[in-house]
């Protein structure tokens, strides 16, 4: 008779435990990274009595989480990818905004106006007012070159800042994973799988894969290892290899700019890892900073360099717009009270293509005196406009690269490329987003909590509980009956 | 049957709502700006083409300004040449009427005054200015081209003006070719920058030669208009009928030279007008092309907006059943 009571008790227990798990699932329905848990129930060990085998009720074997490592890995991968393109799209559209000339006056139009001011000057070379217009337009050109380089530099600096906070986050997550590893190991040494903690660890790994592609595995000693693809192991069980960020000088930095941030293992600054990360936002940030921004900066520099060089070369040939003394043999004096009369640079002559946009400025002669803006090829010819005509023709001459494109063509090519890259990044990002949504949905379908399902289970387990209780009640009544016989 | 969990259905809903909304937002942008492209990446190729059209158009506007300026200049030149021709015709008439021995010395002396006036008039025409510049002094536009004795102080420079891309036209006639001789009045349109492209050394040498030549070349006696008028006046005063007669031919020469020059100015003017009207039509074409590249097709945008609004509405409606109910609602 006590058998019956006992069997009823095991059923009661099992149903109660199942209801608890259902409750746990429902209360965690919105917990990030939670995967639903299931009670594994099995029959108790049967006993033999009087030659027959009797069941002894039920038993809870374990409570496990529903999980599929393959699905998780796929999700991690798609998170890395989508983060990479999302970050890329964001950064590229920042770069692109600098070159958005459709409504505003971009470099193209400023340079265009600069050349047209020389055409205007060619109409009236003796006119002082137009000279000052030319100088103003030239100043605008200088400003616009500096605006572009300045904005590019600040995007670059913004990326440095982002990398830094990213590395701080990564280090925190790494520590978190290591401490979870310790807890999981100590709990699982005595018990079954600890679903909740494993969920937390998976979530941490997923967070990590926002920054770079993560590779996780269990080594032969059963240690959980987290590695960054292309870089190396970051966590082995409870051991953490922290990352560090620091600035490097011009020669060592990965993008050739002084003071730009680079990533390395803590305490090993000689071994720079910035370029080695694959996927995720770190690789994306590094790529935009070290490739796209550097590339467009070089192009802008080369436009500035060729513009200044060509304008100067022609400008130096002419004579100033004021009376110059001519000697007996028709030789012209090279200097007068206001300085040189010929061989004057319009812009400050650049030292080399590097940084020529940022260092661009008008020459001191032109800054100081308007008559130093040269229009005439010969001395004492205020009506000679050949120099200003020749300067205005630079606009249509192929002077960039190996004489292959005009300033405008070169600039438009550069802008076109930025536009293409940025548009491509947007498409890629949309696509990667779709793939990520798909991966999330696959995982959620498998491991997510469904209220409907839990509700059905609740009813089921409650009924089982009621029935088990009924069994016990019956056993009790049976006891009573048996005891009542004595009376 | 695939399993559906709370999170998977809400994620699916988020995704489709996000997609519908971002598309609608994009269309709303297009609708409010009426631009198909608001940033380079929307259509990199159109963007680049639109930019190059923009700069082409502003170049053209500058060429039009150049043309307007050239027209002003050419009209003044033309007017001056006309006055000068009239003046010479008048001088020639005087010479014809005085070449016979019909008039006596007194009458001729009186008429000499008139000729002197004609000469002064010619001088004032020769020193004509547009704005601050003398139009007949070559490159030395700030120097008065002729002094009281009719000596030329200017040079033989031809200012050129660019009235269309790579189309240069000479803007001025210098005093030498109008008043002196017709030796250097070739009609060829020399590219103004050819000289500039030669090496520096060659250039300076040439410069010197140019300067020296204008310096050294003293006028051949009566090759110039002032000298002709002067001679006429002298001949009248001295009552020298023979000299007056010999002047007739020289007047004819001068008049025919002026007429040639006027034709030249006229043809340049018509070239300028032509290129100007061509630039105008080019700008209209450019604007049309640019609008095609950059502006949104309004009908299409608004029909798209309506369509996507419906998509969004349907998404909301369909989510209603999925999100608002679960099994709990139906259990006691």
C-alpha cells in the first residue's frame, strides 16, 4: 500500500517540478539569450516482487536547455558580418557626406569658380576689383581643401575613439566569460549541465562577435576557449588575454597618420593587431580608417598638389601688374620697391604631394599685394591677359597622374568611387541584416519560449498533478478501508 | 510545422515593420525634396554626371559673360571705326574738291582749319576708352595710345577672349593696325597660349624683340592717318594742289583698310553672337539632362508612397492577430 502512496508522491513531485520549469520558462520569456528548458522525466527503477516486475513511479532525470551549437555558431557568424557592414555603411556615409556636392558648393564648384574668376580677370586684366575677387576665390579653394582634410581627419579620430571604447567593452566581456567559465566548471563538476549560466556565456560570446569573428571550442582538457579569428586565443577557461589600445607614431601606425590608435595584446605594443581582426566592427573601423579614408585623403592631396604646382608654374612666367623699369637693352629689372616683378608663386609652393591640401595657402606675395596677381606675359602690359587665360585653361588640362585626367575628372572619379563604395556598403548591410534576422529567427524558433506551448504544458502538468494527488487520496482511502476492517 | 516562439514572431514583425518603414521614409524624403538623389551613393554615376554638368554649365555662364564683355568692346570698336571712316571720307571729299585749281589760297586756308578739326576728332577717337582701359593701345591699356603729334605709344598686343571652350577670339584692334599700316593685320586666329608653351628662354628673347621692334619702327612718313590729315592741312595752307592730289590715293588706301577692319570686327561680332546662342541652348540641354538625372519622377514617387503606405497598414493589421492573443486568453 505504501508503494501506491510512494508512486503517487513521485508523480506529484515530477509534475510540480515540471510546473516549476514551465514557470521558469514563462518568467524568462523576455530574457535576452534565454533558451527554454525542459524536464527530462524517466520511470523509476522497477522492482521484482513475488515473481512480477513492478514499476515504482517516475523520476526527474535532469533539467536541460534546448540548444544547438551549430545554430549558435551560425548566428555568431552572421552577427559579425552584419556588424561589419553596418559599421562600414555608417562610416562610409559620414565620408560620403563630406563630398555631397549636389545641393551645396563642394570642392568641384569652388575650383570651378576659381578658374572662372581667372576668366573674368582675363576680360579686364587691369581691373583691381576682379583681382581681389580672384584672391577671394582662391582663399575659398584653400578653405575647402582644408575643410575636406579636416573632416576626414576628424572621422579618423572618431574611429580611434570608437575603437578605444570597443576594446574596453571587449575586455569586460572577456573577464565575464572567464568568470562564467569558472562558475560553470565548479557547478557542473557535481551537477548536470547548468543551462542558465551557459545561456549567459553564449550571450557574452554573441556580444563579442559584434566586435570580431569569434571561434569557440572545448579543448581536450574540457576547457572552454574563446579565440578571435586571425588574432589568437583570448580566453582559455579562466585565463584572459586582455587587449590594449594605444597610439603609435607616424612610422608604425597602420594608416600613416601620427597618433592614430592601434590594438595589441596587453603589454605587447610591438605586435600590432589592428589589421588582423576579421569581420565585426573592429575590422570594419580599421578598414575604413586605413584604406578608404587614407585613399581619398591621398587623392585630395594630389589634386591640391597638382593644382598649386600648375597654377604656380604659369603664374611665375608673368610680370606683375604695375610699372616696371625697363633698361636700355630692353632687359627688365627683376625687383622693384614692392618685391619681385616676375617669378611670383600664386600659392605657397608645396614641398611634396603629402599633406599638400592641409598646408595649402596663398603665397605671401599674393596675400600682401593684389598687383602681384599676374596676368601679363610681358612687362608693363596691363591689358595682356595671356597668363590669366593660361591659368583658366588648367581647368581642362590633363595634369593629374600620368597626364591622364583633369582635376575635375580626377575629383569626380574619387567622389564616384566613394559613392559606389558607400552604396555597396548599404546594400551589403541590408543583405547581412536580412541574414542575421534569419539566423536569429532560426535560433528563436528552436530555443525561444512560446507562451502557447507553456500554457498547454501548464494545463497538462496541472492535470497530472491533480491525478497524482488523486492517487494518493485513493491510497489514503484504501488505508482507511484496511484500518476500518478491524472495527 | 516549424515552431514559433514569442521572440521569433516579434523579431519577424520588427524586421518586416522596419523594412516597410525605412522604404516609406526613403520615399518621403524623395517626395519632400523632389530629388531622386540626395547623396552620392543613391546613384554614384548620375551624381558624378550631374556634378560635371553643373560645372560645365557654370563654365558656360562665364563664357557668356565673356561674350557679353567682348560684344561691348567690339561694338565700341566698330562704332569708332565707322566714325573714323566717315571722317576720312569727309577729308577725301575736301581733298577732291580742293585738288582742282578752282579755289584760291584764302579759301584753302579756311578749309585747312576744318581739316585740323578733323584731325583732332580722329585723335579723340583713337584715344577712346571703355571703362578705364584704352581700347586701341594693345596690351598697354592704361597708356594713352596717341600723343598730340599722333605718335603711337601702345604696342601690337591682341587681347583674346575665350567665348566658348577653347574658342578664342581677338578682342581688340591695336592703334598700329588702324592708324598706321596694314602690314600686320593677318586675320588668322592665333591661339593665345601657344607662345606660353614654348620654353622660358625663347620666350624672353622674343619678348625683347617685340619690344625693340615697336620701339625702333618709326612710321613711314604718311602711312598713318594723322600724318595724312596733317599733310592735307599743310597742303591747304601752303596752297599746294599737287600734294593734295597725291594725298587722294593715300586716303583711299586708309579707307579701304578701315573697311577691311570693320568687316573683321563684324565677323568677330557675329562669331561671338553665334557662340553665345549656342552656349544658351547648350545650357538648356544641360539643365534638362541634369533634371533627368537628379530630379524625382513625381508621379512615380507618389504612387510608390501610396503603395508602401498600404503595405505598412497591412503589416500592422496582420500583426494584430499574432501579437495580441495567446492560448491563455482561451483557458479558463
